[in-house]
């Protein structure tokens, strides 16, 4: 091989490398750090939901108060990990969104602090749903104001039911089975009931809704596990799901891999007649632009199990204050003002909660908004406010929210899945979850 | 007979500071400083935490517990179940990667029309960001809408839709498939580069000796590819053992622990359970095994390393 | 002058009987088709779905060719104008367009630029730091050589999950949070061990005589590396460059922790942000995936002929 040839290619190669290097040098401009924001900036961390609404609300806050806000967000799926890293690494965070399920953990870890002493925040409690106030309270202290709240609803496709000759939605889980079989046999849907039971943060909400409506509890008043007790609903609820999948074949065996969002899309494309979904999904499901069954989706009260009730599970997310913000008087005050701006009133109205509802349908935690004309119009266009109110009154806080919730939740979720995959009986599965609970309670309680 | 310690040291010192060693030190300095600044602290930090009962929900009680975390992890049934899943994931992934990348390298080593186009195309999977890749596969595998079911159905291979990731027997192989798909391009390139460096003389000489194509392949190509195989095996074994992203994006360890591999368990232990102590201990056990495997591969396949 | 590749094997084949040649061509053809199907199957779906609406993407069975192809995903990425977000201009989460376009769509291109800068910088630094080290380890016998190799390897055996928090502490103490330099530094540390490893293995396969001859001719170590080894190592250098570039291009976990704003956020972070807890658009994410593939593939096409054409074949004769 000739030398010339070799060198040419090498030069050629170097030229290209150099060109790429020049590009890199151009980018060095980007390396110059932006001046760090001034000390009175409030650092606000949220997950990437309603991003534009948050931005516009932050912009207005800055205009009105002159306080600078540094807003950033991370995807919901990685939000918790991201915040934990930042808490441990002591990164500047003043206000952040918190899920009710994380409250005890984060409070015990010393990452978030109560906001009891801020009268401008506490004054909103009178108008807020009791469920929300309870869910933000840990060991007697309140940790923030509501961002949004919702509950698990039982939804059905009215037309599918009519086609199968069913006039009224089911009142009990037995009736669900009957109606599903009718719909299945009529060839309307292969799997009439949609349950999204994949491992993800939604799973506990579905399982809790099933358990509560079967008249069950996970724990008793003292916080001891009763989930393994066959009379306490969890085992029955699980048995019902297992039968629905294997005996009646009315729920897809793939439900263990279906997440909430995929399940929503499946229901919206008309593959199912019934679904457990967060209530706010009714807006999407009845929007013809996003759903093939728009206008047909109605809500029924959660079916009852044996000895059960129409109870369901509720959840909420709130605006919290970090420990580092609470430690500094000015920072704490600025942060409290921002919390009020989002969770309380802004310029005299519950603006954020209202817009969040009208934009995406997410439920609000303040009662007066039910009387707002825009809110009523929006609700009436796709849902029945009376049923919503009735069901919301039956929504219960998860009785497993403790400092060891996360750890138990992993075992509990996979126990249900194991039973659905027939790798364990419902009794065995719940016994495992109960045993884990007892261990953790003993270790950390 | 040993030389006197004094002389020995003097001799070694002299050797250490001769020109060769000086230039070697100079050449190695940059890489070592980068690693010292960025990588050493994290490694020591997580090693250090592995000896404490560090549960973040108990910030004021963090006792030093010697090897308790290690004992706890090693006596945990779930850990051993995870280990066996990690082993099967790693074995099937690395085997598939080796076979595929070798075949691709052989193909691209031939000259034919369209070779350059083909070699550009095979790089595409590698270039899709992990997150987009995970969501792409999630949708492909989806039992209700997925492209995989759709394709098999349209081709008449199946007559009703199949449960994919939700079937605990299929979960690991399917995740492995997505992993392999993304990893093969790099492996193929590494093998191809090695293949290109085999001197043509060897083939000519063998041909003169009357060796046919297959003999030449067995006796020249395969042995000469040892360094390439070693690179691929070490790199891909390390990647597969520690792989986390697809488990996170596709199944979160489910259904029912079917994809609960060690890396997933480390994540759960650290970020979900907030037990940094046991999480670090688990990481160190995994690291030790990974290192041992890498060492073994180097000793077996490496020429002079 | 257009370099023509001299492939000795083509000479061999010319002497073969025609049937063998045909058999060879046929098997190349068949295998190429199989390979294309394997690689391009998912890509075809990625591409096709990026032109579909969110309503069409849930069709059963899937539409391989969109019924109503739409460009709205790409329009949102390329033509979103920056405007101040106020109550009036805010994007509501489910707009009337019938599909969900995240309001952060406009961040995709800036984040891609960040990714590109980071990746290029990591590539350059990898070569700068990795090449001399690899040469020293492959060709210089020095005290502690084996130890060095295993030390470097050790930095990559610990799962990244366990390193996230301490890495974060390092970056914070270096004052690099929300800054692309944080990614350049960490990605360099993450990639350089394998870079060294790949290059060591390649340099070792080059005959020692080359090294000795250069040294006898009076070349310093640096000159030997520059004049003798580098020209012979183009394929492996390109492999290393691709490796460093794509690892940086893909990395997610660390970027998630270190970056906060679009000043430093990279492509994977913005793409992940397209999934919110309220809604998700798979078609949009796939459009983002399509765009994300373009820069690395263009670079690969530019450089890979140094691998595929096999410059060094036959050159290593000492």
C-alpha cells in the first residue's frame, strides 16, 4: 500500500476531526456559567405536568410580588428519584410538589417542614376538603396546600351496555361479572373490564379502590396489618380479580403489563365497556378529539363487594416547603407566598386550581370552586356533578401511608401480580404483603 | 536467594524513573487525574456507606454496622432470585450479541454493492436515545395495540393477540431482545475493526498451503478475533449485568418480580426504600462479581493484558 | 485522487468458480435482507408512527402506512416560536388539535444542541486523554502497568444507580450543577475507561517491531505514537469516537440529576419530559426519536468508512 494513500486518508481524517473540534469550541461559549440567581429567588421544583399553566402562573407571581422564581421540572416517572438526589445533595429547593404517599418518608427524613405557622396558608383550611387537609397532615402538622386531588372512579361506556341489553350499570362486583359476561358473549368486547395493573405508581390506587369497595382495609386503627384477613376485603378483592382474569376471562391477562395511560387509550378506543380510571379522565374520554367513545362515558358509584360499600380511594398532591427554605426566615416567607399563590388564592381567586381543572380536568381541593360558573359548565359538559360529589364523599385516604409505605408498596404490588399470574393464591399473596408490613412496622414504627 | 532489600528498592526506583517509565507516567497522568477527580470519590463514598445502617427516613440514627448490610443482602431470598434473573438476562444477551455482531462483521467485511449504506443503517438503533428506545419498545410489545402483535397477526402467524411483557416467562427474553437490538451495532463495529486488522498475508499464506475458505475462517479469522471478542464480551457483560434503563421503562421489575433483576433491586433499595446502606452493599457485591468476570475474560482471551 | 480500496479477498473470489461466486452473492443478499428487517423493523414503526395522529396510533392492527399522515409533530418541534407564556398564551394540556403536543416541544432542538456539544467535547477529550494512556499501557513496560489497567476497569464495575448520589455531590462541589460541563466531565469519566481498553487491545495487536523500529530511528515516545501508531489506528479511533459520542448522546440518569433548565438539559431529558402524569403522546415521542437519530447517523456516515473500508488491511508489515 502506498504511503501517499495512507497519508491522504489520515489528513482527510484529521481535517474532519478538526472540523468537529471547531464546533465543540463554538459551544464553549455555552460553558460560561450564567450568573447565579440572586439569593431571594425561590427555587420551585415540580414534575412535568401542566407546564405552561405553571409557567404563566409563575410569571404573574413575579410581576405581582417582585420575587424571583426559578421553576424547573422533571418527568413524573423520575421525579421522586430526582428530588431525593437533590435533597441528599443539598441542592437549592424551596417549594416542590409532593405526593401524599411520600409525606411521612420525606417528613421523617427531614426534607420537608410543616407550614402550620403561616397564617396566610392555614386560613384556607376552612374552605378546603377535609380529605385534603388530612392527607397533608403528618404527626399533627400540616405540610402544605393542595395542588390537585382526585379519586378512583368506576366508568362505563353507556352504549356498550345498551347494546348488550343492560339498562343500569352494576351496583356490586357480582353484577360487574354478570354484565361483563353478557357483553363478552354478545361479542361487544373481548375483555369488557379494563384494569391497569402494571407495576407503576398508579398500581396502589387501583388496588386500594378494589380493596375499599370490597369493604376491606389494609390496616386497622392502630396501623396493624389486616390485609391478610380473608374477611377484610383485600383477599376477596384479589380473588375477584383472579377469577375475572382466569375463570370468567372478562379482564385481560395482559392487565399486569398495562399502565394507567395505556389502559386509558385502550378504553378511549372502545375496546372495553368498563374501566377503573381516575375521575379526571372523564374529560379526555368524553372529548371527541381524543376518544372514540366520547359522549358515552358515564360514571357509576364504585361497585360494592360482599359486606362492602361504594367506597373508593382518593389521593392528592400538594405544594410543600423544603427544610432548607423553612430554616431561613425570608426564604420561608417568600416560599409561603408562592405556596399561597398556587394552593390558595392568587389575586383574590383560586386561579391555579381552577385553571388546572378547566385545562385538564384535575380535581380541586377547595369547595367554593364547585359554585364557580365556569367549573360547573365544564363539569356538566362531560360528567354528572352529583355522582362526582357522592363518590368524592366516599373517597378514603390510603391507610398505608407511613414512613415505610414505599418499601411495602413494592412487595404488595408484586404480590397482587403474582396472584393474577397464578404463581400464588390470593391468600398467600396477601399473607406475604401482610408479613412485610409487620416486619417494617416493627423495624421502623 | 534474595537480593538485599536496599538494593532492591534502589533498583526498582531507578527503573521506575527511567525515560520509559517517565513517559508512561506522563501518558497515563491525564486519564488518571480525570478519574481521580470525578470517579474516585463516588466509588469510595458508596463503599463507605455500605458499612452503615443508612436509612434516610431515620437521619439521626446511622450506626456503623460492619458487614451487616452484606450479610443481610446475601441472606435475602429475593436477592438470590434477582441474581438468577440477572444471570439469564446477561447470558442470553451477551450470547445473542456475540453471534449477531460476528455475523454482521463478517458480512460487512465482504465487498459488495450497498455495503456502506448497510453499515450506516445498522448503526441507527444505537443512536436512538435510551428513553425513546424504551418507549418505542413498550409500544411495540403492547399486547393491545402493539406492532409486534399486529405484524404477527397480519402475517397469519398468530390468530389472536398474545400477552408479551405481561407473561412472566417472556418478560426477560423480550427485554433482552430490546437490549441486544441497541447494543449490537457497537459490538459489530468492535469486531469489524479487529477483523480489518488481520494481516492479509496470513490469508495468502494459508491459501498457498491449500486451506479453503472455511479452514481459513476457523484457523485464521477466529483466533485473530480474540481481542475483539474479549472487548465485546467484557463491555457487553458489564452493560448487561448493570443494565437498568429498560427494566425501568418497560416493566419496573414486574410482572410479579419476573424482571426483578439485581440492578432493579439496587434501585428499589436505594431510591424507593431509601436504604442507602444495603443499596450500596448490593452494588458492591455486584461490582465484585462483575470485576471477577471481567478479570476471567481478560485472563482467558487477552493476549498480553 | 479517489482512493480505491484494495481488497485482497476480491482477488481470491475472482478465481473461484462462478457457482461459488453466485452462492456467495446470494447468501450476502439473503443475510443483508434479514439484517435489514431486524434492524429496520422497529425503525420503520418509529418513523411511521411519528407521522400518525395519536388517534391513529392506537389502530388495531396498526397502520404501517398512515391513513392521514400528519406533520404536526415535526411542525411543533421545528416551528414553535418562542413567546412569553402568560395565561392567554399557555398551552392547555389537551389542545383541540386532537393530539397532545407537549409545550416543551420547542425545547427539543436547543436540547439537541446541548447534547451535540457535550458529545463532541466528550469525544475530543476521550481521544486526548485516552490515546496516550492506551499507548503507554500497550507498548511501554512500566512498573504498575497491570495495576493501572485493572484500576481503570474498576471504575466501571459499580452500577450507576449506586453512584448517582455521590456523583451529584461531586458535581455540586465543583459548582457545575445545571451546566453542560457537568455532563462533559462525568461522561468523560464514564467513557474513558472503555476507550482506553479498546485502544489498548488494538495497539497490542500491532507488532512490537513497529515500536522498536521507530525508537531506534530516534523517535521519542510521543513521536512514535503520532507518526507510527495513530495512522495505523484509524479504524479503532473511529470506533472509539462513535462509542464516546453515542454513550454521551444516550445517557439519561446522570443528566436527569445534574441539569435543571434548558441551559443544560440534553435531548434524553427533554424527551422523557414529554411523558407527564396526565397524558402522553407516543407519536410525538417517536417523532422526537426520529430527529434524535439524525445527527449521530450523519456523523457515523462521515467517519465510518475508515472502519468499513479497512485502511489498515495489509499495512501492518512492520
